[in-house]
C-alpha cells in the first residue's frame, strides 16, 4: 500500500501546474495546499477548512478502503478537495465553482500535457475515478464545495 501523503502531495503539485487554476487563485499557487494530519497541531480538518483562504483549494486524505479492480483485490484511496471560490462582484457571471471544477477535471498540468482526470497522479495508482462536486456548509453557515476523488492502486506496493 502506498503512503497516501505522497498521493496528496502529487495531486497538489499537479493542480499547481494548471496555469488557469492558479490564475483562479489570484495567481498564488500557495492557495492550493495539502492538509496532513499532525497531532496535536493539525488535528481538525473542520478547523482547517474554516481557516483556508478564499480563493483556495485544500486536498486531504479521507481514508483507504479495500476494493476490486478487474477481479483483483486493490486499495482505493479517498482524497477530497475543498474549494473556496474567489470573491465575485455584482455583474460577474455566477461561474466561480463551475469553473474550478472544470479546471480540476479538464485542466491540463503543464508538466503532463493531458487533462488531470486522465493523469497518473501517483505512479502506483490508476488515474482518478470520475469525481463529483457537492455543496457543504461550515460551522458558521458559509457554503463551500468539495470534490471527493478515488484513486485505485495498481497492485499492492
């Protein structure tokens, strides 16, 4: 089984390599970041979501489960992206989250030349399953979106 932290870090690096996505972050690639659990300093994903910048994208490992792929037992790693769009103003089209989701799936990292949805994020994993996007609400009642992703290991490292 791979170290999921490597998967998260690789995903963040590829997201930072999508020029249009970085542009949506105000040109600051540091607004695309990884969340790694580190007790006791980073022991609350909810607090990290609350504190993340807007605009911002944070990737966090949610867990790993057994699965099957082509009749073979495999590990499936769950990583979620948490999205906060940039501020919009009167007259701006309501496209902020739609655009982020499209760039996450169809954006092309300059280091790869293929859309992220078709990319090998970790050398021991297949490209991500087709993700979904869904609305969530934080403790203060502010909406954000999350994009759960599944990465299936090719074998058992």
